[in-house]
């Protein structure tokens, strides 16, 4: 996934949740393995994270108001995740997956 694709999906996730168009900046792209990346993103209101796969699937943290976010791949399983459409995700082998 390109950074622009990730930003577009994050923006869509926000719109699906709040109904508002909100811009975010991807501040870090951390390669997890050959198929997945941890993306850290933020704006003036919040900091959050997403996990994106080369397949085009993107998972976002369920609660963007959490006081923290995963900063490494090892921390991903400590958070709750959902799809861009706010459907629940399960963590399998340390990474979010569709149910």
C-alpha cells in the first residue's frame, strides 16, 4: 500500500465513524513483515495507529482517544482493532484480522 492509499483509508474510517472529513498525516511506516506494516498517524486532535496489508486491507485502532498507541509490532496485540468500516477484528498471531 502506498502512503496515499493508507491516508485515504484512514480518512474513510474517520468519516465512517463520525461522518466528518478529517485529515490525518501518516508520521511513520514500520514494516512488520513482507505482508504488513504498522502506520502511525495523527492530527491536532489525536494520535493513533493502523495496520495495513499488501492486499489492501487496513485495520485501525477501535479507540482513537486512547492515551497511547502501539509503537512497535510487538505492541499491536495489546489494542482493540476494527476494519475501516468499524467491523470488529480479531488479533491472530499478533496482528489484526477480519472475523
